[in-house]
């Protein structure tokens, strides 16, 4: 089920796959693709089958047909408006887990505290631009105080699983799963979804 939601940046869309009352998993897409990316589709199917209500959020820029994502503050603004609408409509039932892939994972990390999330599921977190490890986004990860999992491709040019594990070292409630493939996580989406479900099962 798809619902259009007004935001200060134009309409967004929330795509609901209602698997049950175990909790609500809200997922955002990356800057180079939409909610149809293979990892988001597979995680949605597996989580719904396991009793989760899953909402994939299509950001306003994507709904408008634009090809370039706006700056992070504007992504956060659109995401915040969607979550406020979903909360007002009673969609966010049970524990709330925020997540997404790439830029969507960053949005989930930045918004976890204000949205009172119970956990963060980060797919292909872009720790730094390719070839520029000095431009780190580590503070977005370390600011997350609730349980967080990062599922990262072994050859991801935006940050290796080892680099992410180093950032999150010493955190008892943080996990990093290394899977085959690159930033797209297309190599084996079943493994990606299995890792996500393993983490969700441990926590909830």
C-alpha cells in the first residue's frame, strides 16, 4: 500500500508492507536509487514475513523525479515530516527501528534519538566518499546510542566492514556484518536479509 504524504519539500510516499504487530521498521533509500533497490526489497519481504510492519519511505526529491538528492538537512526534513505523519496516523506500532541503505542509513542514524528509535539498521553505510577516508561520517554512527547494526559489502568503496568495526569498537550494542559484494549489496541479497533478521531476532 502506498500513501502520499505532504512535506515542506513536496510530497513523499510511504510504501507499507504490513506483516504484523511485532514492531515497525522504517527504511529510507539511497541517493542513487529508490525503494526498489534489491536489498531494501529483500529485507522488507523477510521482515514482513517475520511479523514486522515495514514502511519504505520515498523521499520528496525522488517522487518529483529528480536525479540528485538534496543536502542532508533537507533529507532529514522530509524524513521527519513523513515520520510525524505516520505517527499521527497510528502506523508506528510497537518498537520502532529506523534504517535504510547508504544515504538513507545516514538519515536513520541522524534521526534515531529525536524519533525515539529502539534500533538502527544501516545497509551499506557510506563511511566516506570513495578514495577520501579523511572525509569521514563516523560521528553520525557514534552518535547513535541505541542498538545499531551495519551490513556492509566486503569491497564497498565507501568504507570497508573493518573500518566500520573500528569506528564502532567498544560499543556493546553495535554490530557489523560483512557480506560479499560492493556498495550495492546486490551480490547476495538473501545473505543481507538474513543478517538483518538475525539482528532483529536478537533484539526483539
